[in-house]
C-alpha cells in the first residue's frame, strides 16, 4: 500500500488541563476525501490545527506523506504540501484580491526572505497571479480590498491563494459555513472537481456537503474517535445516530440522504 | 483605482522635482531654515525606520529611540575616543543598531500589541539608565559634547558649513530612504503587511513569520541608528535625551500623524511636528498643546494619516457631485469606488 497522505498515531491535545483530543489515530490514503464530523466541541477544529501545526500535539505523532511533522512549525508543514483553510476565510482584509494571491505566489521566491527585487517588476509572478485570478473568476474584483468582498468571494480568494501553492493535502475547516443555501450545490460541485491527486480532509457541519463528497467519514465525539467508515457505514452506525447524526440531519439538512 | 494610477504616473516626476528642490535649497534658504531642513531629513529617516515596524509589520514600538541613541553614542564615542572618520563611524553606528536589535529581538518579539509596546519602552529605559549612570564613558547627563561635524571634502570652501553638512545628510538619508523604498516594495515588504494583517494566516501560507519580524526589527534598528548617528554629528553632541522614550513617542506621533504604513506619511508627519516645534514655538510656548490638538483631529478625521488628505478631499467632492448628503455610516467614504465595483460584480453574477 502507498504511503498514507496523513497518519495520526495516538494524538492527544491537552489545553490548560482540559483534554480536547484523546488518543486519536487515523490514516488517510493519498487522493482520499475524508470528512470529520461531530457535534460542536468535539475537537474537530483543534484536530485540524494540530495537523496543520498551529497547535502542538501534547502526545502522539503526525506523519504527512511519510514524513514526521509532529514538531514542525506550521510554516514548515507547507513545504510538504499541507495547507489549511479557516472557518473565517484566512485572507488579508486590507490587501486587494491580487495582493492576496501575490503573497501566496511569492512565498520563498527570490531569496529565502524575499528581500530581492520589486513585486511589481516581477513579470513572471504578475502573469501567474493574473492566471490564478482568471481561473477563480476573481479578475473583476482583483484590485478591490478583500474586506469589501462578500463572504463567498472571500472564501474563493482564500482557496485560490492556497491552490496557488499546489497543496497535496488540503484541510478544509467548515468551508460551507456562511454560504447561502442556494450557493451550496455549486460549492459541492467545486469540491468534487478538485484534482484527484489531492488529498482532502474536510470538517463540515452540512451533512449535505459531507455525504455527497466524502469517501470516508470519521466521527469525533468528546475528543475521541467514535466511528470511522464509509458514508453508508456511518449512516447505519447506531452509536453515531444516537450521538450526533440523527439530530444533525433532522436539524440541518432534512431529507438529504 | 484611477486616482491611484494617476498618482503612480506622476510619482517619478514628483520625486525628481522634490530632489531638485532639496538640491537647490542651500542657495535659497538662510542658515537657520536650512538647519531645520537638515533636522527634518534626519527625523524623516528616523520616522521611516520606525514605520517599518509600526506601519508595515504592525509592531507598535515605543522604544525606537534606543536605536537612535545607540547610533548617536556610537558616533559620539568613536569621535571622542578614537577620532574615527565619519563614514566608518556611521557604518559602525548602523552595525551597533542592528546588533542591539538582534540581541533584544528574541525577547521583545515574543509579544504583540500593548505588550510589545511596553517591552520596547522598557528596553529604552534600561539603555537610558546605563547611559545615565555610566558617567565615566558616556558622560552621564552631561553627554558627550564636541563631536566634530564631518564635511564633504569636494564642497569645502564652496558652500557654507551648514550647507555642507546639509548635503552630506541629504546624500546619506537619500540613499537610506531609497533602500527603504526597495525593502517595502519587495516581497519581504508585502509579507510584513501580511504579518500586520494576520500573522497566523501568513504562517499558514508557509512564511516563517518570526524570522521576518526579526529581520524587520534589525533593519529598523539599523536605519534608526543611522538617523541617530547623523543627529549626533548635526548637534555636535549626544546626550541621554537622544535615547529617552520621549523621543520614541515623538517618532510614533510623526508616523501616525503622517500615515502609518504609507511610504511618505512619516516624512509628512516629521515635517509637521518639526515645523510646529520651531515655527509655532516662536509665537507661543504651548506648541505641544497645538501638536496634541492636531494629532487628535488627524486621528479622528483622517485615521490613515495626513498623507490621505488629497484622496479624502477628492472623495468628498465626488460624493457631493453624486448628491449623497452624508457619507455612509457603516463604511469609510474613501472606499466608495471599490464598493461600487463590488456591487456591479455581484449584480452581474
């Protein structure tokens, strides 16, 4: 079997004496679409932050494409192709859309610190930014400060910036949150079009998004893995039904399955 | 957007014009205004160096005088004890400023916001204490007087001494400002703005944010020390006043008044503060009070600094033309053009 895209071995996270994540082990294969679901406070976002390196794991190990990254800071994990989006789109509000894309494209260019050359004179990078903007339908808003853009656009800027860095493992933290109901089908389509050589780990409350996208689903409950399986298995799992799914389905996306 | 491109078009011409004015100034201005102009140049460099931290990287330093003073004392000590020639002394001053930043950076850069402000302030106070107490070397509160003013050899005898040092300052500050322009427009400069906006997001894009801040701090320290070194030559004296946190606060006022995070803002702020100090003080002792009022009005009416005044006027006029009686309360008026563009895009999609 191929080297897993993501492997967690007995990962725990304790913050201020409170155990947020307890002994989490999971393996995500290359190209897989994995959803992580669970009630509020189950530790989903914390788990993504531990994987991305924004929070250090208290115990356990994290491997990405066979490389141990447990002790690496977040910015070094980008080197192995790991990128993450935020619940609130991680964009620079006072910068224009174009500058947001440029900042991603310019990472590590020129010298390690980027102290060489002027941004506006760098033809190659400007051309690539133009391409990215076009690809994501952002040309019309390219010179507008991102804070003036509606939420859906900000999300697009965020994703475009991450894709500019060619992620191999993409962590999406509630990407559908804040989208209007009628925007969700288009969003699911966009997710489905992600290249198959990219591994995606998705934390999402919208069961509609989860069940139409994920190959496998991990259910977190009180910081521990409650169940792990294909969407069908998860739907039929009584424990999951009791703990979360029934309520979540009834409450949020009635009649999707 | 249009306004921006017009500004960009005229920028080279404006800079050239400014340079010509600065070059002929000694032939037009009497001695006293020329020395005020020299001081403006030096403090512009000081404010611009602080702006790298405060404006671009969003690190509110209230200890930038530590670097200014370090540069000043480096020049003073070298001139007094070793008779070091000015070019070398200024280089060593820059090195001392960078070294101080590299040593103190790991401590102060652990913090953000108000904590950063307090730590940088304490750093200045510690240095102030050392300078004050180490009388044997630093002269204590008497400082180090009698620093000889360096002169450009090729201008000797052709212009007055004041004009000679003015040209020397113009060359040094001009080169320094040009390199600052290059730094802030490089990918590094854009990354600093990213740190100001959201350090964590920038880290998530793979930037080593701590290292970037450390380098920015060292650069700001180097430029700040260069300004301090020049000032010591300018006054022929260096004393504890040049390392005091009051000076750091004044630098902060200059940057914020003119426009933090803009390139020319700190220069405008410096001109304003120094003109108030030297011109208004001729009429009233209360120039600091007037400065305070100007500062409050600026922060309230032009939160992005005086450098934005032309834009602001243009927007207000544009608004009047569209017969909008008042700016929309939710968003600052100067973003109206972009908001309109957004609305168009939304309508289209």
